[in-house]
C-alpha cells in the first residue's frame, strides 16, 4: 500500500464511501493530530490514505493483512513505529467494507 498523490486525495472528488472512510480515519487519528494544541485540526489529514485503503479492500483482505499494510505505510510515509488500535481499526474497516458489499449498514 502506498499513500495517494495529491490528485487522488482531493476530498471534493470523494465518493460517499470514500468520505465515510475519511471520517473513520479522522476518528481513529493514528498520528494524534486531534490531540494537539490546534483547536481546529485539519479534517483531511488522512485523506491520502483513503484511496490506498479502498484499493486494498478490493482484494478482500482479512483484518490482519490490512493492519499489516497500514503499519507499513504509517511507518514508511508517516514515520510511526506503531499506531494505537491499528488491529481494531483494520477489523472495523474490513467489517464496514463487507457490510457495504452486502448492502447492509455498517
């Protein structure tokens, strides 16, 4: 998994599914931007991860595989040695993706 380029992370072009994933990433906040001193952290901080995660989900990964891919990209592109709750986030995203494929709500 590689982070998207600026053209692929333009929120104005996101589908409804991509926007939902962007909100999940913002809520997860693996680098802690929502915990900083900025009273209005950028809501699009993780938008560069949306397209790569959606692409990874098309291969129907299990949560362990998605978590591994997320660890790799967060380490290489964000400089994180580990992110809190990465396994739980991966499980949540895979379950959400399956629910979307089944047509049921997350």
